[in-house]
C-alpha cells in the first residue's frame, strides 16, 4: 500500500484547458470519479462497479505476478490518491497524488546509456518526466463540449526494488464528473512500457488499473497516448466526453498508408506478400507477389512500407528486422524463448555448425542407426564451442557432454518413438496418424467413383485415376464390395493429386528433390482406418507421356519395399500440405487480417474488441518472423520441404481453390470433408462418420465450450439483434475483413452476413477456434510427430524405382532396398535443420496464456461476464478429464494401445516447454 497523505485545500485552482490532442490509441482502466457532494453515494457505487481492476489493452499483457508482458523499458504507474476535503462553496475538490514507477528490463529506459540517457536525467531533475492528463467522460452541461482536462508533470523520486518512481500532484475540481480516460505524454527520449495504475485512498478504497502498452517518447511522436477506462461501450453508448477521443484514436491507428513505418508506431495497415523474395541479392531468390491478383490470391499482411527492390519495383526490400505495431511485439520472456535471436541462433550457429560437422550438405544417412545416433550419442559440433549462449537458449538441443571437451548437439527422442521405435514403419500407425496425428485435416470421405482429375488433360495427361474397382476390391478381399463401402461411408482418401501435379515438373528442376501428384486410399474397418493403395502420378515431361502407378501393401519383398517408398512420398506431401496449408495458411496467415481490421475499426472500448484481443496476442510478430526466416526465399521451408521454392506459391493456389471462412468452423469443416453429418439429436449438432477420430471428438467438445462462452458474452452486450446491425464499428470491421483483408475473395457468396446475434456468435467463435484449438492441434505436436523424421519426412529426394528406371537403378534397388529408402530421405543437414526448428516451434513459452485460464480485467467488473467466464474455465477443466478418460478407453484404438501415445493436443492447459498438449489463446508461436 502506498503512503497516503492529507492536504488541506483552501481554494481550488482552475484547471487549464487541454489543446485538442491527436491521439495514437491505447487503453487502460481509470477510475470513474464523481466529486459532487450531492451524488457521493452514487459516485462511490460507480467507482466500484465501473473503474476497478485492470483492463486488457492493445498490448500483449500478463495478469500474474512476475509474468510481465512486453520487453524493454517498462513503465509502472501507481497513483496514490488520498484526500482531505475542505468545503469551498459547499463543494469538494480532491487532490490526487500519482506515483509513477519505471521498471528496468532488457534494452529499456533504465539500461539505455549515452546522450539520450543524460537528457532524460535532466528531465527528471527538472521534474518534467511524464505529463498526465485526466479526461472527463462527461460534457459541459451548457455547451455539450468536452470538459477541460486536469494535467500535471511527474517528477522523479527514488529507485527501489528495481523501480524508479515518479510523482505528480493533480487536483480534480468538484464539477469534473466521471473520469473516462487519461492522456500520457512521455517527456523522456526513450519509450516506456505502461503497465498499471493504482488509485489509493479513495473513500471506498484503492483501485487498480492495468495498461500494459508502450508509450512513445514525445520526441519521436508529439501526439499523446490515450488510455480509456475498462468499461466497455458499444459506439452508440459512448459517453459524450469520450466520443471524439474514441474516433481520433481509431483514426490514428489506421495511419495514412504512406512512408516506412517506424518501430515505435502503432499503425495497422494492409499490404500483399511482396517481401518473401530477395531479387537484389540473387535473381534466384526472386518470388512472385502473393495477393492482389487472380492468379495468386492471398490474405493481406501488415504493411511495413519498406522501399521497393531495385530489381523489381513491385517487390518490397528486405531488412534484418520487420516492423510490427509496437504493442504486438514479444515480451522479454517470449523473446528469449522464440524470437529473431533464437531463430537466428538456430540458422546462424546451429546449422552452420552442423554443416561443418557433416562436411557434405547433400549427404544422407547411411544406416538407420545413424538416425538413431542423433538421439543417443548426438553430433559432435566443435563450432558450437564459440556459441555457449546456445546452451541457455536451446537447452533441449545443445548439451555439454562431460567426458568430451567439444559441445554436442543431441535431440530428445519424441515420446511415441521412445515407446515404440518401429511404430513409424507400420501401416496401422500410418493410418492412425491421419486421425490422431499432426495433420488430421486432410482426410476426406470418398463420395464419387471412379476418381477423376479436374486438370486439363491436354497438359497433364489422362484424367482417369489408376485406382480401379478391381484393384481396390482385391485389397478389400471379399469382406465387402466397393459399392457397399461407398454406401456405408467406409472409403476415405488423402488427395494431393490435382494440387501438386501442376508443380511436379517445376519442382523436379530443383536440385535434390522430386514430387508427384498423389492419392492415398483407406477403408474403415472395425473403427480404424486401413490403407488400401497409393497412386503416384507424374505429368507428361520431356516428350514422355504421363506416368502413374498404384502401390499396395506388399505380399512380396519387392512390393513391400515399394509400398514403404510410396508411403514416404505421401508423407512428404502431407508434411508440405500440413506446414503450408493446415498450419501456416489456415491459422497464421488468414488470421492476420482479422487483427489488422480489429485494430483499425474496433475501439479498445468495444466489447467485441475486448473479447477477441486475447486471441490476437503475438500473431503479427510471429508472422513477421516467419517472413524473415521461415517462409522466405531460401528459408527453412523452401530448403527442407518438398515444394521447395514454390512452397508459398502453392499455398496461394490452394487458398484460391479451397479456403472459405464458413468452413473454418470445425463442424462445417468436418461436414465439408464428409467426416460428419448434420444431426440435431447429437450433442454438437453433428454426427461423426468415424467415431474414433480424436481430433474431431476433442475438437467438437472444445468448439462447443468456446461457442457457449461467446454466446453468453455477445448476448450480454447485444440485448437486441438490431444492435448488431446498427453497430457501425462492428460492421466496418467485418466489411474490412471481407473486402480488404481477404479482398481477393470479397465476391465469394459464402461469406457470412452480420445482422443478428447468431451471425456474430458464429463469426467470433470461428475466429477464436482457429486461433486456439485449430492452431494448437497442428502446431504443438510438430516435434512429437516429426522430430523423428522417418515418421514424417519433409522432402523425398529420389523418384520411385519403378519410374523409368535404368538397369543400374533397378539393380541397386533390388540389391539394397534399405539404402534406396535412406537415399530418398532428407539429407542429414535438411533433417537436422528441420528438427532444430520444430523443437523451437513446438514449445510453450513460460508466459503463455491458455484458453480460459485467466480472466481479462475488463470482465471482472461485469458480474454476468465474470460468471460466464468462470463457467468457461470450469468447462475447460472438465474437458481435461474427459480427454484423459478417452485416452484410457481400450475401445478407442486410435488413442489407446501398445506403444500408442495418448492424444492430448487439445487438452486446454500445459506447462512450459515441448509437451504436445495445451491450447493457448492465440497463435503465439
């Protein structure tokens, strides 16, 4: 508790006017304060109900002790407010003491040295460190204009417990009315991070506020920051005194679309993906722009405004760092766990060290025991000795071996292979992972037969599939007929034929890789899938006709090895599709426009902004880092996954062909793939066609829990559906999502309308599901399932032995089939590079925020919302037990059995690290 003091006031000074500020946006909680003696009781009730507690700002934030959001200089504001009131014309005035604390963190205000630090010290000595202005929510009764603000400078007091404290005295006049906002001007030359405000000594007790947002230096930007109270308002309900501030804040967040963005700015705008290539560095690194054209449609990213390249004026130049709006950046804790420094260390220390250790970057693994040695002995990387910091940054990978002087790079063996080292070799596991693995989103019901391509036969050859009725029935072996299997919904497919076939010849021109169009057929038997056949297709090339062949589980040694090779090709296709579409496109990439539009069109006071904001944390930053080092030309994805330099281009084509917002809702996605049918009698309104489908079973429960929370929330603020249609901010947000953020699909008929509560509930639930459950299911199992790369190779480097073989090639396959398989796998450097990155990508940060775990401060002051959130939290905890129970059910063969790991990717909570469980609020890695 801060010290309070008493000060007799003999005369209330007239507050001076505040010039009309141009506000750059933000949010906090400030007290709702009434000072008139005739309304004291009413005022105290308002203070308790509307002003207490912290608020969820635009910045990432932490609400737990010692778990701070944001790095750099961190500004902690604690305003101690005590009063002894003297009667002046039967009215009362309150003297406010504001104590401001600046917390020292990495790279922040207090650690800064040099000229600017000295100038800031002078400001502190002069008592002009921080200018605070209190804004009334009320208008002047006679004129209807905003009331004058109350302002004062904070001066430096002392440093203690890692904080430097500042103090300001403010006097609030008796007719000021309810406080609705505070303006902040940072007089230092360096930015600060505002975390919270504590008002102490009020008649009803202290009030705590949370801001958690960067405050730029006035020398960088003279416009003041505004922080609103934590009370939510629809636009039509905004207090008169705050309407202009609300509008101006949104206007400033949009910017003017000109110039290069500076790192202290908080401006949200759109651009196409025109920064993946680097043609100025090397013509081979040129890449087409994605988005803004019919051939390569794509969602929009956050605009940075960097200059165009010299080689291609339509492409944006690259830089060592990428602008993101200031409050979207990682916290110190998150930055240490995954950020540019961590990725940089993997790319520029670990991988070069591996290359030096391996000598030949194209060398494969000579034996399977050499693969096992990555997890047992490790790789001796002498070059790691000069990178000792890696032992702290990548503790799972880099370990000191006591009996060897050199550093070792040694990988953790994923649990599934620790339990059963040969599970990856079995057809049962191959099938099981289509439903309970890393990419459970590609399996579809076969609804038409025979299978046929939709591609132009003049270019790609005959469209008819080689998967004939006779071949399939030879595999069914009399247990049923193909016709009956189709009728009973027992035939399923993973179909990458048409999406990959147009790129086969292009990819084959790249060194060290190959590609096919593929179809993989399964049959449902006793609740589990069994693979029937794989079809691989190469289009006409170099005067050769189309080539296609079907492979089936072998009955001879030769057919058995060919089947294993065909599975490896299909797994590489699935790895590429998972990373590029199920993961990157459908979660990271498609979510960014929702975030940009929300910050441009929804005020921080808007209840829907506050509902969505926790689900947007860190996403723009992680996407910027992906463009910097993962999906860029020559990056990890291009260098280690089958599509190579065409990876993002293929994701653009698939976005144009397949992505639709209404199918991103889990029930609709399952129905569209034939994995569920509408059934009003079922608990979630759908009935699964495969009951033992772990992703769908757990996912539908999670979807229903999210939807109930959203329903309770939306119906509280929108008591009548007419409020949805008349909400101009909400309508502007949804319009901008459709027509700008996903502008290449703006004319599609499937976009949901936004007229009723039900429309809003479905839209918001879909967005929250994608950013939480969907992303968790495809991200946090990456190392668990792909850390042992033979289970999910990311690239296959050699064609099938049966495709136009030379006598020498066929002879080598017959004599050494295992060596043929190993030569097809990724090279040692490709495999270990991906393994190192997946270890980083699969981990939970110590400052992770899990779905339904912690209540936003703004909700704590709304009893109905608080109760709804507590129910939300309770249902999620109950889901943990339900999932545990399913994983122990012997009847569910896809999640229980000898050597099988439980399916836990949709268990809501986790501890830090690589756990293969836990559903964060947002796409934070």
